[in-house]
C-alpha cells in the first residue's frame, strides 16, 4: 500500500503543478531551461516538489524490493504445486 501511495503521489505531481503553479509543465515540446528559470518560486511549487520527493522515495524506491518479494513468493507457490 505504501508503494501504491508513493506512485500515486508521483503521478499527481504534473497535474497539481499545472493547476496550482504554472501550466508550462504540460507544454510539448518541453520548454527551454531559460523559460523554466523565469518561473517564480512559490509556496505551492515547494509543496509539490516535496510531494514528488516523498512519492519517489515511497513508490519508486520500494518498487524493486516489492517486485523481488512478490516474484519469490510466486516461485515458491509454483514449486509447491509442481511437487
């Protein structure tokens, strides 16, 4: 559940940033660095970057461990069925 919450926070970041800070994050092709440097730092910007950081640690950081644990359990069940 922690991993899912973390991945949800990472997925919410672009939408929240576009709504509360600046819609430039949705621009295709990506804006240049000079344009991004001109965006003022606001409280909402700081909050959404913290959400992104926590979501990355919770979701993306835990994903390899979660995948290995599930894979090992599935292999054990498969071996038990074959025996």
